C-alpha cells in the first residue's frame, strides 16, 4: 500500500511489481506476510529508482531475484529485534528489504548522497516504514558516535578492509558486520583477514544464505566485532557528526 506518490516528473507512476511465479515460493518464505509490501518497493525501484538514476534500466527485469531476494536471504543471520545499520544504502539495498522482511528490526540507513537520501526518505514514508526505519545522510566514518548496532550491513560499498574500518566501529562489541559480497568473497577474505583482525574483528566467515530458496544463494562475509581498537590504529573518522535527514545540511555534498 503506497501512501503517497513519489515518482519524479515524467516518470511512470509507481505501482507494485509482482513477483514472477518462479520466485514466489522464495518471496513468500523470505517476506513472511509482507510479499505485497516488497512488491510495492520493487515497483518504486523499477519506476522512480530508474528515473532518478539509482537503478540501471537493465536491472529492472531482475529486481526480484538479483536484488530483493538476494538481500532478503540475509535475514537468517540477523537476531530477533536487532538494531541494524545499513551503510551505503543507495536505493535501500539491503536496508529497506530487511525492514520489510523483518518488522522486528530497527533499521538505520546511512547514505551520503543527497539524491539517494531523498529517494530513501520518500520510499520509507510511502511504504509505511517510518516506525522502524531512520534515514541518516552521512558517511559511515561520521557515524561513530551513534548508538552501537547489533548488525551492520553493507552491499557493494567497498572492499573488506575499508568496510572493516568504516563499519566495525558502528557495531557493538559482540555485534557483527555482514558484508554482502558476490564471487569475490573468498579472495577478499584471504586478502584482508589480517587488516580485519587489526581493526578488532574476529576471523571472517563466508556464509551462504537462502540455500534451497534462491539460486545462487547470497554470499555474505560475517565478521564479529571482538574488541574495541584504539582510534590511532584505524583511520581517524572524518570531522563532523551525522544526523537525521533533517540536519542533512551538515553532511558533505558529493
Ligand atoms: C554501489 S552503491 C551500492 C548501493 C546499495 N548498497 C546496493 O547494493 O545497491 C554504493 C553506495 O555506497 C555509498 N557510499 C560510498 N562511500 C560511503 C561511505 N563512506 N559511507 C557510507 N556510504 C558510502 C554510495 O553513496 C552509494 O550509495
């Protein structure tokens, strides 16, 4: 149920993008009682998301399998009631997907680019997710004073060493970074294992999520934040503090 129109000038009006029949069992398993809300979000991505240049036009036909279901599969790694920070949300992947699939989560979407933040803010309202999702315009490095998260997610944002530097400080000790990676996961882990340990992370584990539901399963690198590392040992955070979208003026323009 879309509460208000969010389409840009000249763009097609949003409406649900129904899940293709072949993906219906996975959508019903992963989105529990909210596959219709997921279809509304898919519709926003396919219309506004494309018009505003947040989603490539060639991605539109594969939104369900490549994007929504792939992101939703990660819910099996997230504990009930967790506070989740999604770094570099872009158009809401995976943060909005997680919030739809799991109403028990509180989700903060961290995104520095104004145009993406506008889309995220409008989509959150249109999908009726305001109660569980907050949009923050900032870089991850500017968020280190925010309340620690149980889970930090990131998809297609940066290599693992940089993600560790940006994201591990946002997690509580004992919390975890879930980095959604593709085929590069195993090589990235081998390359960046030592850097991640220096940043306070435990041994990275490559997980396959959605086995038996999606093909291929989603590949996720899980890194527990084991300890706090003195700030001198990782790159210093950028100046400035993050805020809600209402104080986005303080965030840097890119
Ligand atoms: C390739 S896009 C991926 C977007 C989305 N996660 C997805 O999978 O479609 C990378 C995103 O990371 C954001 N980003 C880049 N540097 C960042 C930083 N330091 N902190 C937070 N987000 C950042 C960019 O603005 C962009 O939206």
